């Protein structure tokens, strides 16, 4: 295995799932950092380079190329790797969906995710990929996980039933990366981002997550209270709701808005009094990360950290400072099991035929687990506070109505990002600023 794992600007980088929210944010980050040799796959969606916000005119969107590839197809994936020979891989392709899709298409979620990640991880190993990043999600943690969620809480109790097949596939991905690293000396890193939001998010009220749904509903509520039918029709033309677009009659539009909780109550001071219905009490707390921050964290880890840094840090519990190689950082601190730690950190990574490629002769005292990294802010906000923040940014004057007859879901879901912080990365965009930028993007004012 080649120990020279530093990503060069001309390195061949494969972004699997490059048309998705996560994959496209990673490509944009790579382009803005000057990477010139990116290949991404597409499957059903047609790629669109014009949506990238490239910050310097010298940087070119033609540094990224797309190939059509169904990652469920083992033979096609094998041919792709043989032909392209990527040096670095971001595995951001997955079958994803909300709670209803996860619960209904349980077989598809476990089969497709296992198949996609098996194909990519195994082909990466066979083709000598220098470093790979596997993207999972925080649904890997138990249903009643202590808060904030630390990496070590993985597999400590039962999962949430509705997305168990998806979570099991993601946990298998983490274990696959760890196992290939331990057996074959590969350099695969797993990251688990929290809820993301940002440009290109899904604003379809039938399917969208809470933050983009609230932005759109409150935006439509504001247009309605201002009697701004042009804005309402423009919005529906961009993204119809249940097939209702801007050409529908006022009656049809008011009906569909009401169905999705944008309700006209009565006239107050010559303005319509509008109420936005929000499911639940507003008390559940959630964490949100700007999608470009997430991409920045992924690229930072791929540029600067290796699997051995993560296990070294785990064994020493010492923050890793920038550009500190493992040998330099080695273990000046006291530790519980000095021998096993030395074995972990001083052995060269090779394709050792016997034993363990990292030099770990595994015993109960030196188990290597929970090497994945949470990517989050460590800050949460109640749904009520979130809705009020959006209301203020949009300038909506009407009411927010919390329908307590509807379910709340989990009361708190927050990551502990300490490990990420000690690896040297911290989020930059705070929620208020992110929502403001996302709303500008939504209104079509910026390319953000
Ligand atoms: P998207 O649905 O936006 O993107 C999924 C990508 O996977 C698309 O590019 C899609 O291609 C591709 N894909 C799916 N099936 C296939 C296939 N059979 N062959 C080839 N490509 C395929 O998802 P996200 O970007 O949101 O998620 C990506 C990863 O990030 C997932 O692992 C998810 O768990 C993780 N994540 C996402 C979070 C979020 O809030 N969005 C939060 C935490 C983690 P195409 O569009 O062309 O069909």
C-alpha cells in the first residue's frame, strides 16, 4: 500500500453520488480549493455544473467530469474503477429518504446501500485507492442514545425501528472500512454528518426535511399576507405542490396551501391574517449543519488526517494539531495500554499478509472500534426557536401554530463533535447566518 496519501491538486478524485446534496457540496469545495481532476458518477439525475458557486474566475467547472454508472451493478463498477483508477474516493452515493420511505421500502434501503458501498469499498481496495471517505448518518446511533451522541455509543442498544435497515447498512459500511484498514492496511475514514441544510436542499413539501419545509411555508405565508400573488405563483411554478402550479386558480392554490399548513384566517388591518401550522409541540431539539461546512470538514479530513491518526487520537485522547504526522505526535502522554498503542502507531502500514496490517495483534485489550467521526456543530435548537428565527428572517408577521395532536418524534438528537474538534476542524457557519443565506438562495438572489 502506498504510504504517500497526500491529496495533490491533480490527484484523480472520484466523488460517488456527485449529483446529490452531499456529493455536489463536496465537488464544489474541491473545485474552490483548486482540484482539477475530479470524476463523479450520475445515475438518474442529470448533472448541472452551472449551479456550482466557483469563487475565483481562474477555477474551472470543467475540472469535473461525470460518467453514467449504476453503482448497484458490480460488473459496471469494476470496469469503471479499472478504467478510471481513482486515487481518492468520496463515497456519497446512497439510497436516502425520509421516515416513510425508510419504513416502506425496507428491503430496497438495506440491499441498495449494502450493494453500493460493497462495490465501491471492495473495488477501491482492489484498485489501490490511497484514501476513501465513507459517508453515513447519525441514524446509526441507538434510538434512546444518551445525548450528546458520542462515537462510542454505537451498537450499545437497539436502533430506531423505522430506519433500522438503512442504519444497519451504514453500520456495515463503518465496519467494512475498519476491517479493510485492519486487515489490508487501507486508509478508509468514516464520517457521520448530522442534519444538513443548504443550497440545493429539497423544498418539496411532500418530502422535505423540517428546515427547508419551514422556509418555504413561511415564505408562502408572507407572500399570502402581503397579497403578493405573483410571488405565490412564481414559487409554485418553480416547484408545484401535488401538481398545483402557478397557473391554478386562487381557490385551488388556497386549498393546497391550507392542506400543507399555510392557513388564511381572517382580515386584520386590511391584511390577511395567516397561520403556519407546525407539527408537534415545537419542543423537540435538533442540530443543523450548513452543507458547505460539512463538505469542508470532509475535504479537510481527506487532506490532513489518516485512519492511523484517528486510532492514535483514540488511544491517546490527545488533540492532533495541524500537519503533525503520526510519528511526530506519537504518544508522549501516559496511556492505559502503552504496548498496544505503540503497535498501533509505529508500525508502517503495509499489506502485511499475516496478522494485522496496522501491526495490531488484536486481543481484548486493543480492540479497534468506533473509529467513525461525527460531523456536527454540537449546538441544537428547538423547533419553536427555529420557526421563530425563520419567521424573523423572512419578515412574516402572522402566527406560528404548534399542533400538539401531531407527533413530536425524538425529543433531542445532538452529536458530540469533540473528536472532530480534536482532529482540527470546527464548523464556521452559525445557524442564523446559514438560514439567511439559504433564504437568499431560495429566492434566487444568490448562487451561494
Ligand atoms: P441524495 O439523495 O441527495 O444523493 C444520493 C446520491 O447517490 C445521488 O447522486 C444519486 O445519484 C446517487 N445514487 C443513488 N443510487 C445510486 C445508484 N444505484 N447508482 C449510482 N448512484 C446512485 O443524498 P445526500 O446527498 O443527502 O446523501 C448522501 C450521503 O450523505 C448518504 O450516505 C447520507 O446518509 C449522508 N447524509 C446526508 C445527510 C443530509 O441531511 N442530506 C445527513 C447525514 C448524512 P442520482 O441522483 O443520479 O440518482
